[in-house]
């Protein structure tokens, strides 16, 4: 406690925000695995299980758009705490007897969880902008990369945690434990998180949720296609392919994907060391275009190799590893750029709009992953992934080079 009391107010707030984000992410990853495994045990078909998460993704799109406006009006401390409360409610809804757990009922609970997740994420990433001085972009990049990377690492750990808790405590016991722990985090956050953090000086109108900044619109479009490129082969196509073509068990498939997410998250935390200029200058939009151009090679090369005489197992495993490393760098660059470019007053409006595009990309990729894989196979998914990454590179490359960050900031403020 002495160490904590000696920290600056900004660092204390960053630690509280990060702790909230970590706790939420663990429950989010564990809940997803619990739902998949438990409803598989109940005999639900894969399509029915996939439908359970449909509202989760759809409401993520809506929440990012509305949540940024709400955060600018009432403060990011309140939107973060609302997100925690809604996740507790979503978990509590699953504590009913099994006979009540119909597809429609669980979809409603997942919708609440999706809203909670994106309120929490938008609040956490917007808050960092307000805690770092405008002159310290390098520190901002490091903090954003640490927050984002640790989140994805913990989400992978959450997948493991969900399986373990289901084995040890059963579905109801696991849900009850997570709801109890998250309630403690919520109470701590209510009392310790700075009041009115992120509230805009001038209350924005609802029409302001649509960004008027060319740079943010282009970066949002790049983010949409970047995440659609990942999910078009990662969400549905890959797990089914691993199980059907390689004969892997559900535990092997889940463990492999969880390990991939942990690797991806760890790599995100290292991104500032790999992409920061020698002079200590943080990256610009052209760096996102360059790293995206490198990434586009991976799914295209994997598709060509799978069509050739190469071992499918080694192509997928090696390709996934390289994709994780390069995608993590691209994701970190994009996450930093939006926080760096966003206007200081009402930052959550810009960040919320951007992550709305991110959620649209995930939704697009998820839907296409099932359809393209079923109709044409994994190779087609990989080619579509390469096309989407190329589009992300195009949009990132169209962002006007800034003569210092101020030029982009002034654009976003118009």
C-alpha cells in the first residue's frame, strides 16, 4: 500500500482503469468458453451455439457508437462502471435453472455482455488519452500497447479459466464466482475512479457521434478491414478446420487458439520497441500502411501453400504464428493512432466511432467466415483475408501525413 500511495494521481488512475479492464476481460473470455462448452454438452448444434453470440457482436457496433457520445456527456468513469455493472447483470442472468437457458434467453444475456464489453473498452482506451500529457506521445504509445496487449493475453487466459472453472465448479458455480469477484472490482471502482473523467466541456449532441475528421474516418475504415481480415478465417473457419482436417479434440482446438491469443497479446506489448523511431518519435499513419503491407503477404502465402504440396498442418501452425506476430504490431499501431489523433475534449466520441468500425469489422468477418468456409473452404477465407488487409493498407495510406500531430488534431476538432 505504501508503494501505491507514493504514485502520482495519473498513474493511480491508470492502474485502476487497467485493473478494471483486466478483471472484465478475464470474465469475458471465461464466459465465452463456458457458454460454448456448456451448451455443447447440452447437445446444442454448432450453428445454435454461434447464434448465442450474434447479439453480442451486433450490440458491440451500437454500443461503440452511442457509448462514445455517452462518455463525453456523463464522464468515462461512469461509462466504465456502467459496463462493469452490466456484465455482473449478464452473468447473474445465467444463474437460473437449466430449463430457462433457451437460445433467446442466453442471446439477451450475451447482448448485455456485448454492451458491457464495449463500454468498458471504450472507456479504458479513451481515459488513457486524458492521463498522459499531450507532449508525451511516446509514453502514450507504451501505455496503449500495454493496456491492449495485456487485455488480449488475459482473454486467452480467460479461455483456459473458463474450461477449468467448468470442470471444477460446474456452470452455475463458475458463473457465481465470476459475478462475485467482478462485484468487488465494481465497488472498488465506484469509490476510487476519478469523477467526471473524460466529460466534454461542451455537451455534444447525438449527431456528433459521426466523426467529421477525415483522418479518423480513414483510420476507422482501415481498422474495419483489418479486423474483418482476421475474423474471416479465425472465428469459424479455423476451429472447424482444425477439428475436421487435423482430427483435433475440442480441448486441443480451444487450447491452441487460447495460446495464439496469449502470444498475440504479448506481442502487442512489445510493439512500441519494434516500431518507435530511433529518435524516439512515435509512429505515424504511414507506418501502419507499411506494416499492413507486410502482413498481407501471410494469408496470401498460406493460401498458395495449402493449394500446393506443402504439409497443411505446418502451413497453418507456422502461418498462424507469423500472422499473430505481425497482426499484433498492426493492431497496436492502429490502437495508438486513434488515441493519438483523437481530440482531447470529448475524446470518447472519436474513440467510440473508431471502435464501432472495429466491431463492424468483427461482425463482417464472423459472418463471412462461416459462409465462405462452408461454400469454398479455408483457402478462400485466406484470400479474402489478404484482400481485406490490402484495403486496410489503402485507407491507412490515404491519411494525410501530419506536420506534427497538431495538424491531425486540428482536423479532428473541426
